[in-house]
C-alpha cells in the first residue's frame, strides 16, 4: 500500500488488518516523545513518554501549563501575590462585584429549594446519567442547581481606602474572592423559560439573556457524543473563565485556580441535581470555538472550560 492510496483504499486495508489500529494506538500512547523533551529542563516521567511526534505542528498546551505555571510570589507572573487576602489593593478587586450585574431585562429566578437530602446520601448517590427522558425541568429546579453552584451565601467585611466594604461570598471557595468562573445556562427544555443562552447573575439570583432575543441552541450541534440524546436534555451549564478576573492577581496561577474552582462548582451542581432526583453528565467533547462564538466569548481572555448536561432521567 502506498501513501498515495485513496482514503477508501486505506480504510479497506485497515478493515482487513484490524490489528494495525491497535499497534498504532499503542505506539501513539507509549512510544511518542514529549514536545518538551528538547526545550524544558523539567523532565517529569509523563512528560518524557507522552506527547506528539510533530511538536511544531500541534503543541500540548495542558502540559505546557503544568510545567510552567508558578506557585510562588517570588516568581515573575504574580502581580499582587498569593499571600495577601486583606490588602487594600487585593480586596479592591473583589468588593462591589454586584455592580457587574444587570437588572434591566434580567429574568428573576424562584427561590432555590432548601434540599433536605443528607450530604452522605447525595455524595454517595451521585452518578453520571446519560439516558435523558426529555421531560422538562422546572424553573425552580434550574434555580436550585444554579444557586448551589454559584449562589451568594454570605458577606465578608473588609477595609478599603475609603472605609468599610464587603466581599460577597458564594457557595464555592474562590481564590481572592474573585470568582472568575461564570455559569451560562443553555436552556433547551425548561418550563417558563424561552430556549436560549442566559448568564447566571448570583447577586440578584437572576438570568441575563446572552442575546437580546433568546436564540435557541441545538445541543446536538455542539456536542460530540454518541452516548446522549442531546435533544432530550433540559439544560446545559457552560463554565466560562474570565482570565483577567483572577490572573491580574495570581498571574499564571490564575488558570490553575480557576480550574480548581470549576471542579468545586461542578460538584455542587451534581450534588444539588442528585438531591433533586435529576441526572447530569459532564462533557469533555464539545465544539469549544463554536460555543464561544455563540456566546460572544473571545476564546482568548474568556474561555469555555467545562460543560455539564442536566435533565430528568428515564424511569
Ligand atoms: C471533566 C469531565 C469530562 C467528562 N466528559 C465526559 C464525556 O465527554 N462523555 C461522557 O459520557 N462522560 C463524561 N464525563 C463523565 C465521566 O465519564 C464519569 O464521571 C466517570 O465515568 C465516573 O462515573 P460517575 O460520574 O458516574 O461516578 C466527564 C467527567 C468529567 C469530570
């Protein structure tokens, strides 16, 4: 077989020699060299054995991040330092975060339900579910999931130059109280809510439409999954990271902190929907660029970093 053979000829050849696919897979997984093997002094075992054959063609950004992100305020990249929470300059970034929210045109959400399910029961009962029934979610269910993921739960008094102020605190911890992750709802089948994209505004406990007139989104166009019937999902949650919201203080570590925070929010979302008797499944395979374009995020300073489908399961 030559390299000039057509795709059909190659597929036919591979069908007849199925073992070659496994050999290629093994080679890709275990024998390729790190893209950083020539350029970094850090040679963690994984970095040496994983990677790509053609580093110049396709970088391995996750590995680059882990090898290069800084954890010490003595390194370049830390603008305000990791160690000071109460410094004037530090708290000035986190006070008055409510002023970023918009009231006019926002959709008010019902009060979140106070869930009585015990913590051990919710943690132990949480399971990813992929068989959605297509039953609509109630607006109160959406509100309850959002509040548990991002709701405002308290206030921290701080001192700033012109006197006293407060930092509004939420259900999930955040480095410096900066809350760089925003939750966007892609409503597909929620009672009382026009299908479309909405940003959750935690201070007002409201939804703000991403488009002036909500534009319905077909989840099946954004997802690369064969395991979920996307049109039966009630709503998806998109986690958007605003890089400047925390990297201004934490430099390169901002991204790492944000990903930690995404995990906390997602876990609260899962525990709340478990207590509500709903199913959900995180998704790693989705059209990041298409989604960012749809949501008006530039994919440079504001990234979609995670995606969770939520709805009712088949009984
Ligand atoms: C970041 C992340 C990405 C995931 N991506 C997918 C996915 O694309 N498709 C899928 O079916 N499940 C996905 N999952 C769900 C995992 O498959 C699931 O959590 C894992 O199998 C453990 O099962 P459990 O959640 O029921 O405990 C993802 C989970 C996480 C945390």
